[in-house]
C-alpha cells in the first residue's frame, strides 16, 4: 500500500482549510454583533469588572462610529454634545461637571443591543480621577432619524 504523496496531503489541507474558512465566513455573516460576552473576575457581575467581549468583525459599524465620535468629542472637552442627549437640565449640569473633572482617557466596547433603527452600546470608559484611573460602564443609545444615526441618550457611571 502506497503512502500519501506531498501533493495529496497539500490538496487535503487545502480542501479542509477552504471548507473551514467558508464555514466561518458564512457563520460570521449571519451571527450577532457580539459573539461572546463573558463575565468573570473577583466581583462577578460588578460594575468594576468589565466582561470579556469578542465582537463580530463583520458587524455593521455605522452607528458604532457615531457613538465613538461622540466619545471622542467628550474626550476633547466638547461638552456641548451632551445638550441633545440629556433632557433634564439638572442632570445635564451634573454630567457636565463630572465630565470636566473625570476626563475620559480611553474606552472599549463591552456590549451591544440592536433593534430596528436603534442601538444601545455599553462602553467601558477609563477616566482620570486625579491620578487614579478606573473603568466604568457607560451606555450610549443611538437612533436612525431621517436616515442618519444620532446619539440620543448618554448614561454614564462615575
């Protein structure tokens, strides 16, 4: 009985690799935007322990870009972007005060919920609290209004 030649082995590897790649691509195309959200840590489920999240690389990102631009403006100190996202004037002043003292350093996506023309993102925002940094969850709601995505609600945790 003759053994496998190098060409046969290469052909088998090529066919199996093509099948695995194609299957993964089809699965990702039909999968949700958040593939894995795993909560872990000492304070399981606490606001101080961000989850381990794997996002679908093929997810739709238009609304996410709007939320990221919103956070970038806050990081730059452009607090006027909050005016359209917080309706209560007392809460608005509270948030503006906190945003100017607890500056945003960085953020990463921690979750995402979708409905038709509405998305809710959970970001873990690292803030500078005068030398010590903490990451806390913040929810940003985005809606598609007249064909354009807009941030409609900002709900931070300080």
